[in-house]
C-alpha cells in the first residue's frame, strides 16, 4: 500500500469504540490510560465531525458502556451485542455501513478478542482499519501484543491516539486545532 493512502481522511473515517465496560476494563493492563486516550479521541473526533459508534458485550451481564465516556458523546450510539465480531451483529453492521465511511478508527477491549475479530472482518470487507494501540487493551499484555501483531499482519495500521488525532487535525492554526488544544495538552 502506498504510504499516502494510509493517511487518514476525516471525511472517510468513523470511530468504533468496542466494549469499553467497567467489568471488562478494570482487569486490563493500562485501564486508566486507555480511558484517557479514548476521551481524547472522542473530543477530537467530535470536533472533526466524525461519527462515533460504541458497542457493549453482553451488557445485561457485564454492565453498560463506561458512563464517563457516554457523557462525552454529543450523540451517543451504544449498541449491545453477544457476538465477538461486531459485523456479525446485524444492528451494528448496519450502523457501520450507514456511516458511509470506509476507514474505521478503533479502540477498546479486548485486543485479542472483540477488537481483533471486528477489525479482521472489517479488513476482509475492504475497510481500512487504524487501531489506536494505546487505547486498546487486554487482560494480559501477552494477548494484547498477539492481537495487535496479527492485525498488523492482516493489514491494519497500528497507530497511537496522538498520531490519529494529529492526522485528523492535519494542521495548526485552524479553528478545529484551537478547539482541540485543551485535549492535546492532556496527551
């Protein structure tokens, strides 16, 4: 792939936040940092006008999406599922397709399960996938590394929250950049 094709175009991006639920997040390595990075992604993605979708794994047993993240969303779209692969859930697949975006920015839990299954399937469907690696976790660092490694080999772009944010903003001095400055200072 041409390196220029890997750069994000905000008009083609959607942010998919996978299963960030307290019961799943608490036992993960780097849980607090993940939540901070997801908050930063939400802030900048909303400034850039990029759609956001959130999923919950078995919310009746595992609880809902992290409330402090939902509160940050201007238009919360939180969809429950039982499937590990979001595309196997008809409501979530339809919501993703309705964004008319071909690039999925992804963060969430767990790197080797739901993030992996969803991102690998998205790649098979022809989506471009960028993973905010510092906003993805698993209960063990080993499984996180295996999940991210397999996704990279499958064609996902393994990135960071800060890289994604600066790619979306593209330049300093714009009204969007000024609006994002408080978030950028927290990174």
